C-alpha cells in the first residue's frame, strides 16, 4: 500500500511538471500614458527592468523637445515633464507608479530641470542607479553650466526615491552605466563614436562623481572592421555582460537607411570590442536589456518601421546563435508564448 502511494505521488509530480507556466505577449505592448493633458502612446528610449514579480518601465516622455524660444511659455517651458515610472506583472496591464523626477517640483536653478532624455535604471551592488540626460534651459540667466549632461541618482528600491542626483562631469547625452564582474562601475559614452571609462561612485552621497583612468574609444562609426557602409554616428549604448563577454548594443543612424542596432563584443569592460560582422543586427535602436520571463535576456525598444506602429513600445527576446552572437527578432503583431523560468 505504501509503495502504491509513493508511486502515485511520483506520477502526479511528473504530470504536474509537464504543465509549465506560460507567458504570452504581443507587440506593440498595450501601453499609454498622459502628458500635457493628452493620452500618448509614442515613447522614446524605453528602459524596462525586471525586479521581483513586476516589470518597471521608464522612457523619454512626450514632448521630445530641445529648448525652443517659441515654447518657453508652455508647461515646463515645452520640456518633457520628467521621468515617470510604470509597472506591470505581465507587460500588458500597466500601473502608474508615480514620478521619479518631476520638472515642476524642482527649483528653478536645478541643473537637471529640463529634457529628461534616455532614462535608465541599473541594478548594481544591491542598489538601483538612475541615469538620464538633462539640462536647465535658463542656465545662462542663472549662471549655470550650459548644455545637457548625464546625471546619476541612487535608491534602495527600484521605485525610489532616487537621491543624490549628481552630474557626470562632461558626461554626454545618452551616457549609460554598467559594472564588471567585481562590481566596479563604468560609463559608455557616445560622442559620434562610443567611448568607455571607469567611474567612481563611492562619493555619490556627497554629490561627487569621479571619472578615473583613460577614456578609451572602443567602437567607431567608421566601419573599418566589417567593410560595410558607415553610419553617420552612433548613440544610445547599452552594455550587458552575458556569460563572460561584454556585449555593447548601440544605435546607428544612416541617412538613407534608417535607425539600426549594432553590437560589439569584448572580454574586458574596457575592450577591445569587436563589431558583429552582421553590423545591422536589428532595425531600431537605443535598446535596453532586461531579464525576460523565460530566463533569457530581452530588450525593450521603440518600434521604428514607418506605417507599422512607429514609436510604440515593444519587447523581444535576444536570440544567441551558435557562434555566441546576438541576433534580433521582429514579432510585431504576433502572439508569442514562452515558458516561464523557474
């Protein structure tokens, strides 16, 4: 009798294991937000981070504007209103989790009062780091440094509050943050090409960020490695350590061929980085990598194909081929189902 009971329990466990939990999604994701009194669906530079049982999204909010004298009388002087977070358990039903940074709540002389471009959140060493590009459009009148720069803040939880928001010295637009296997910090910075440099954040709570060591040009817009047509410039880098390699995804703008993602690989955070011979790996750019429900690396991105959902929020898994190279996929308007990783 006991043996029968044991065998029955084993059989039930085996049958139960065949019913894996599934996760389904379809691009574009059903996502909308409010900005300047209207419901918007277009995003730029979306970044999703998976923490616990939810996916958290931030992005450049409409209006996607530079300083324009004609709009200085508008709400927030015509700037993006700030960085607002949304979250979802399934990438389909979204909840407004409130402002991480809000322009109208900041003092007039705040150096990060306007723009709020390309916000990202990175989980590093048990904390969450928010990095974004911003400026103050009254810098000249307020005797502040003019131009837009990268800023970094830190929080204990993904939803914030993000504190000690500090300017990266001469950190250009679209600067991103990553760590090596020891937890040391690096910046990847686009200046038409992509440069990498170590950065010390140990005094961030004192409002001090120190770039250390050499600034190395690791990926160039000139395509000497692959012999393909060179893009006009590179921007929007993201560095993800996959296995033992550092995979740098970056956006390439071609005058006559649109906005693409390229990839370069390195065994060290400072390089050398070798470009993927495919060059144009994925149509669309300025991706962010996150942990998908199936245990693979996924990307969040803005759809770029004209007349096919351009500007809408999409996600897809990163495929890795037999040579260990990243390959993009396009599942627009397809129902995709994957097994949830245990």
